[in-house]
C-alpha cells in the first residue's frame, strides 16, 4: 500500500486547546472538519496519549485556532513536538478563554472556533471529538496555512502521535543538494531536515549556509533541539 496517497487529502494546521481545573494545554492538529451547519458542528481527531485528549474528555470542551501561513516553525514546534506534561505551552503566548473556558490562541491565528463537546467516537489510537460551535470569529486577514504548505514550503514534519504520521522510509526522499556537496542534516527528535540549499529564513540563516557553519546557538526550528541532536543524511 502506498500510504503517501493519503497525503492527497486536504488539511489545515490548527491548535486544539482545552483546560480542566486551571490546567491549560494545546496541540497541533490537522484533522479538523465541519460536519454540519445548523447547528454549526466540527470534528477533531486527537491521539489518546496526548494531554489535550485528557483535558477535552474531562472538560467536555475544546477550541480550534486556525494558524496563518507566516506562523514561525518554532511556534508550531512548541505545540506540536513538546508535551504539556513537561512544560507550559502557553507561557509567553497570547490567549483568552472562550465561552467554553477553553483557551483560544491569539498569536499567528487567522480565526477560531470555541466548541462544547457533544459526542465522541473511539478510533483505535485516537478519539474523534464532535463539538458544537458556541463562538467563532476572524482575527486577521492572513492566509490560513494548509498542511501541504506546511510540508512543502515550510518543511514541516508530523509527530508520531499525528493521525497522518508516516514512518521513516515511507515518504522520505533524499533532497537534491543545490550548489553541490553540502549535506543535509536531520533532527533525531522531530525529523526536521536542514537543507543548506534553503537555509533557515525564519531565523536569518541564508540559503547556502552549510550545517557546520551554523552558530552553536542555532536550534531546530521545529522542536528546539540543539545542533548535537542532528545527524548527517546519507
């Protein structure tokens, strides 16, 4: 089976957030879908291992913050490759609580939906949560980020708990090294690939900068891992 065929489905990039007893958490998700218009209802698929799953189940509410194309990769990495059990993902992040008491992310967000849980369905490793939209608004005129844009333009990867995760070797291709011999390096934590031909524009690293020439303070733009967590690709 060619699992890359599943990537032809159209997705967005969202932060799904919830809170219970004062504990806030949010995570990146791409499987958000409107299922009815009256009443407005959306579905979201969340891995059972994630803290967000626990908070949605307990609070019976969640919010969906739709991210803009210009969202920095480190911001996505904060919510996508770190655990809320180990750190406060909302520290330093602008947010407010919606009517459901779920946190709504305001940074890099084009619009949001605040939802009360009305049903759930077991999907093996994940749960599909169905939420009735109790509040929604547009926050900016930025372009919402699609999952295709996240992968092809920003070079993003999927964490292992994502419903669309494809394991190593199933979708990876060795990228062409523009300009010759500089090697690409891969992050052992999240799978991000540093390609010298592209550099890291978000942090001011120009195209054509070899990995060895990156400053020691440089970190993975996806998950914040240091250079020592990167391995040279064959």
